[in-house]
């Protein structure tokens, strides 16, 4: 075998060496096998993120334009309200441009690779779950992705109004200079907060499917939950005006109420199923008891 073929064979053997051993039917495995599986899935996820980041870097001008749209739209709104004042976006430091370039590409690659790392996260956790827990966790994962993206999109489109309100606090006649990197970090945190907030109804329904939370318990804490959601909306939105806060609060309250209704429906179906199962067990017990009683005289007669 030539050296080139030998090296090619070694490269082909690397995935097989990294691939973890298959767990048994109960899902149990040794600590060493768990660590091997964790290493394998971590490397696969990092590889997927790296490839997606490289691909996103090719479209970096379009991505940067999309990332900066909320603040540019907010600046336009601010200029319409106060034409005499100006707002400038700057980068500080000789490496700031490269850092911004890489950060935008990495965030886009991380989001684009979410099906891969979510799948491997699911595959790492699922062997230790029971059948009912697997179904509930699978439903949570399937609903969490679109709801998270919906929350991110919602925050993306209402952010300009919040940014314009924050800029309005700048004193008249004073130029507002904003660092692009600082703004990008703030905006990413804001979008993540909106995305996580939209996961609340999915989490409630998942806990209800697992039997941890009942619909009646959620109804008891409805009023305090609305107050907590109002405080959360006020803290999460980037502006002190009531309109931006209500834009987040109203969808959260509606989704909370819808999740509560779904939990009540599931509890009623489950109680009806338990009652039907209890009736069937009672009928089986009566039938078996009757047949056993009727067989005694036949045995005595035979004896």
C-alpha cells in the first residue's frame, strides 16, 4: 500500500474511532462511553457550526445589512422626530472591523447549524428518558424551534421603535456616537430574550404532558403570572415607552392563556381515559370472579 493510500485509510477510519459505542436497550452506559459519546457529538456540532460559519462569511455583506437594519431604521425614525440632531455608528480599534465581520458570520452559522446541534443534543439525552418522557421531549423540541424563531423575528421588527425611543433621550444638539460592536451585542441579547420568552407556552404544555404541572395549578397562578410577565416585558424591552412593552406583553399573555387551555384539555382527556381504564379493569375483575365462582360446584361434583 502506498503512503498516500495509507493516510487516506487512516482518515477514513477517524469517524469510526470517534463514534461512541451503541448503548443497550435500557439506555445505560458506562461513564467512559458517555464521555466518548459527548466528545463525538461535540466535534460533529462544532464541525457543522464551522462549515455554516464559512458559508455565512461568503454572504457577510448581506448579513451585516440585515443585522444593522434595526438600528438604521431606528436612526431614521429618530431623525424624522428631531431633524437637527445626528447619530453616527462607528468602530473603535484597528481590529474592530475584523471582529465584527467574524462575529456576524459566527452568529449566522450558529443559527443555521441549529438543526444539527439540537439533534445531537437530543440524541445525547434521549437514551436516559422513558418512553413517555421521550414523546414529550420530542414534541417540545419540535415546537421550540419555530416558537424561538418567531420570538426572534418579533423582537427584530419591533426593535427599531425601541432604539428610536432610547436615542430620543440624548440632549438636543449633542451628537450620539454608538459603537457597532456594542450595539450588536445588545441586539443579540435582546433577540435571544424575545426568543426565550416565546418558549414559555411550549414549556408549560411540555410540563403538563409529563404530569408535573396541572391545568388547575396554572389557573391558580394566572394573575401573579401576568404581573411577572409585565415586569419581564418592561425589563426586556429596550425603551421605557409603554407601546414597546405592550408589544411584548400582549403576545406573552395570549400564549400563556392558550397554553393554559391546552393543559386543561389534556387533563380532561387524561382523566376520561383513566376513568375508562378503571371501568375496564373493574369489569375484568367481576368477570374473572364470576367465572371462578361458577367453576367451584363443577369441581365438587367431579370429586
